[in-house]
C-alpha cells in the first residue's frame, strides 16, 4: 500500500515502481512485475538491476528467450554485474543450453567469488545434467561444498 501511495503521489518515482515490481514478483505475479519494470525502463533508467529484475520476471513466466534478452541487456550496461550472469545461466539451464549455462555460472563466480546461488547452480548442473559430457561429480561436490561453506551450512535450500 505504501508503494502504491508513493507512486500515486509521484508516478515517475522509479525506485517505488521498481520495488513494487519486485513485490509483485515475490507474490507470484510476474506480469504485473514486468509492467512495473517496463515503466521504470520507459523512464530511461539504465541500470543492470532493472533489466535483471525484468528478466527474472520473464523467467518466472517460462519465457526464457525474453528473460535472456533482459539479462544480456543488463550485461551490456555493466559486464561486471554478477547477478545478470547468474540469472542468464539459470535461463540457459532451463533451455538445456548447458555449456552456455556453465559459462554463465562460472563468470558470475569470477565476478563475485561469494555468489552462493552461482556455486549451487553450477553444482546442480554438473551433478544432474542429462548429457554425460557435462557431468562432473568431483567438480559438483567442490562447488556444492563452497556454497555450503559460504552459508555456514545453514541454508539447505542452496
């Protein structure tokens, strides 16, 4: 309600619109989230987080091509924005583009050596991929262990 009030007072309040988009996404309403992220972008905000947020919402709808388009736009704005690389890896993994997904996850880790989700996703793909050439149990355990260490073994969801 507070975000809606802030937006009513100032329809160009891009911070509030972006935050509301994230709330919609967390509530499982990706289309409403996308509409808000579109509004932010229409206000000429060029920040990689906005495009990554919109990409994640598209990912939630399972439109992985649109998701990737947004993650790539985020990377074009800032090639060092690790969340866009990791999210792109998740979209590529969903599309079964495993070599590209692995490259994305590794780049996210290179940019942010404490990026737990990237380690977890890399471990997951290397341990469960249907294509044996991408399976690597030793590496999967190494990446999974790193993810566990980074969370002090307190986040079973990772």
